[in-house]
C-alpha cells in the first residue's frame, strides 16, 4: 500500500550522518514524512502481527511532533494497545516490507 503523499513526487533520501549530534540536528528540523521512502502499514496488520516477536527490547528516545504522537496514542487506544508497542510494530512492518 503506497502512501497518499507518494503522488507528490519522490521524497528526499535520508542522508548519511557522521555523528549522532549531526543526525539529531537533522531530525529536529525534518519530518520523516518528507524524507525517505516509507510506506503505510494498515493498523489491522500491525495488530495481528504484534505478538509474534518476543525478543528482548531496548529503550530508545524518539522525537516527534505532538500531533503525530497524539494520533499514535489514539490509534493505540482504538486497538487496545500501548502506543510504544504500536509504534514498534509499525516500524517493524514498514522496514521488513521494504527489505523484501
């Protein structure tokens, strides 16, 4: 399933960063929706596959716009999930589909 924004032209590629600070500064001013080649993942598929992976998890910090976080939390509540679990599954689905 392609993102509705895909028709507006190809998004810029994600640059390579020399340092964590350089990457952090980049993402402080950019939206992931405008950079990279991402695809939409249906919530139903996310929820169906959520329990399939039980490996150890690591804590990460991710900056995002308040509106995006609010939308993520609403979607998670709708599906009876924690928003962190939903975000993890959305990333997993998106990245594994790109690799196929």
